[in-house]
């Protein structure tokens, strides 16, 4: 494949809607949005509202056999990943490029178990938080897709240029770091250290940024991630915490992490992907992770209490 023409997006929540909207504006004949029958009915009756304007997409069901994707962007929540992996089967061809914008550092491994690493890039979204309220999404346009390859895998490096060419045409802002694995874990550190405590303490970015005691807490959580990243073979981990603070302080003060938004809406959080991953990797490397252990337990208490209020 020399050019991306057909795109499939899976998940049009806070992040997926940003890129579905951008690609739809560029060429609405090239984009399909994967849904199940329940979501098809819901989205048809209640179209997504992005920055105050209704948006409509060409939806496709998993059983369709006529469409093949050059690029698949997965932007679901972690608890929907396994379903998506099964549901994209009909749309994957030999050279389909797959990108996951899920938080965490495990989704690509799970995807590659079925589809292999040859055309699976590692990627993430970094920027100002999109705010989600029901079917309404608001975003100020500040953000990048950061992508590249895991050098420990046999991914086709030419896929990077193919995706860059398409993103340039669709006016999608992106970055392709030289050390993608470092950048990937840096974003994970930011998520683990900010998303989880914000959801427990119900704090906006500004409330976290301006609280010296919170910043000490952030650093202690980040140190657990730093130790795990080093054990996992990430280079230059001594730089990570300072760089995580730089990104953290760029967040808009009235913004909320996706995990806080999930708790406020009584949705299942991604604590298993954040603290759960750190705890399991800590066991693997014999590294203590007490901050993530207690946060995981606290978030699980909050989720258990959803039905009691």
C-alpha cells in the first residue's frame, strides 16, 4: 500500500470524535465508523454534537464484508478493546495499518496477538482534554497524535511515512519521536500520575497544578512508573518525571482528566489499564508499587458505589 484511502474509526467518544470529525471534513467518502446495532440506533436518533454542531458519519456494522480499510484507528475505552479486535476482522487486509489511541501501554500488544506487529504502530493522543457530556463533545483543537514503531518488534517502518502523508492531507497534527517507546511510556506516566488521583479527589487540572501537596503526590506515583519503565527496557528514564511535569502543566486549568469525567458520569474507569498494569509489571520485576495499589482499590470502591447513589 502506498496511500491511505479508506479509514475505519472504532470508538467516537472524547478522542475518537476529534479525528472522525477531522477525517470526515477532509473526505467523508473515505471514512467509516464501526458500531454495533445498539449504537447504530442510538447515533442515528441522537447524532454526536461536536463543538456545538451535529455531525453524522457513515456507520458500518461488524458483519459487513464489502469494506476493507487501509488504516484502522481504535479509540474505544479499554474495556471495549477485545470486542473491537473481533469486530474489525472483516475490514483487515494484508497491509492494513492499525493504530490504537487508547491510554496505557498494553493495547498494541493485545491487538498484535491477533493481527501481528508488521502493521501495528504504537501511538497515543496528547493535548488538551476533550470534554464529554452525553452525546456532546467539546475540544479546543489543541492536540497531536504521537506515533511510531516499537523498535523491539518487526513493524514495517514505511508505514510511518504512509500515515504521515495521510495526516498531512487531512490536516491532522502529529509527532513522530525518534524514541517512540520513551514517548509512549512518558504519556503513560502522565496518565497514571494525573488521571487516577484526579478521579479520586475530583480535581481539575488547575486544582492539581496549583496544589504543592498534590505535586509531591504526583511525583511519588510517577516514580513507580519510572522504575517499571526502566525495568521494561525504556532508555533515559531519568528524564521522564521532569518531562511529565512539563506536559502536565500545559493542560488547561479548567480541564478534567478522562478518568474524572468517567467517575462523574458513573462510567467504568480505566484503572485496570493504569494501576492494574503497573501492579502486574511490579510483580514481574519485583518492584513495589504501593501508590498504585491503593489508588486501584480506592477507584474500585468509587465504582462499586455508583449504584448506591
